[in-house]
C-alpha cells in the first residue's frame, strides 16, 4: 500500500476515533446550606438524604447513562467566607465511584459554621467552580437553602453572570416547620417565592420545596432526576403552592 494512502487511512481512523470519543454532557454542582439555622439533626438528615439518593437505582442509572459522561461535585456553604468542598469534581464512571462519593458524604465531619446565610457568596463560589468545567455541554447548580440572604452580596447580583455564562440554577427550598418559625422569618411559601425570584436561573429552572428536613432524601432524589433527565415526566405533587406559577415546576412535600 502506498505510503500516502497509509497515512491518509491512519488520519481518517484517528479522526473517526476522536469523533466517537466520550465527552462531558453535564457538570452538576450541589451546594448545601449548613448555616446555624440548620441544627445537628437537620444537618445529618441533609447529608444522609443526599448520600442515600445518590445510591438509588434511578439516580445511578441516570448518572451513568452513556455514551457521554457527567461530572459531580458537592460543597457546603453558610457565611460569606464559609464554603467547604465535600467532593471535588469527579467523573461518574461506575457504580463504585458513586458509592465512594456517598460514603464520603457520611464520613466528612461538621466544621464550624457561620450564623449568617450568604446566598450571593455561595452562588459566586459555585460560578467559579463551574467555570472550570467549560468542557462540559451543560453546567448545572443545585442549591439547597432554608433561609434568605442576610450577609454579603445579594444573590440577584450574581444572576446576570450565571445567565450570561449559561449556568442553570435550580433550588431545593427547606421551609421551616410551624414549631421552628420565628416572627422575622418568611412564612411558608414566601421563602420559595424568594428563591424563585432571586436565585434560580435558566429557561427550565425550577424550585423544589419541602417542609422541614425529614423529606430531604425523597426531594433531592426527585430533584436530581429532573436535572439529570430533563425530559422525564414527574408525578405532580398533591400539595399546591399559595402563588403557583405555570412557568416553574414546584413540588411541596409535607413533613
């Protein structure tokens, strides 16, 4: 075979292999609220809930569906200067990898936290982390929170950056139970509205709502599936929101 033809064949095979190579379809960043309003019991429910959700067959299959792969990272946030990485960016390539992440979530200690709730700083931190995943087709932030911003820059000051960079932001809002509510805190429904107006970003962005942390595992699993498989059909929640909006998905789970 002529040398030129051999080289041409090698180049064609190389290009074909490159074209078929797996690529990152999604970078999913989970941000967990650990401000002092999250007491030790609720902190444990949040960590355990996420750990268990990552090991469910539905989530596992959604994360491992090929041929392209996804990357996952998790951090906790509270005050303006209090963000802690729990899981650095990890390629989800096997059930074993997901299992290791789930165990790590349970083994990491609970460090000192700020009494403040710096949502804007959390969004800024998440933006910078997701910018490192520019090779991924979709960039998604999944933020959990149980209060409004009361420290540092307001979250709405970061929304423009996130939208411009094509970063989608969804929220899991943990409303206070009746015995936990204080006079200066938003009533049930108001916190969800706050996140809808000031936090979430993107044409398909949504807010998931629970009352207290007891339903966290079920809610984070449902939320992950919606983010990982956008076309999936979810069973509507039997609970209604006091100010429903047809352009958002909002499920409220009672304790």
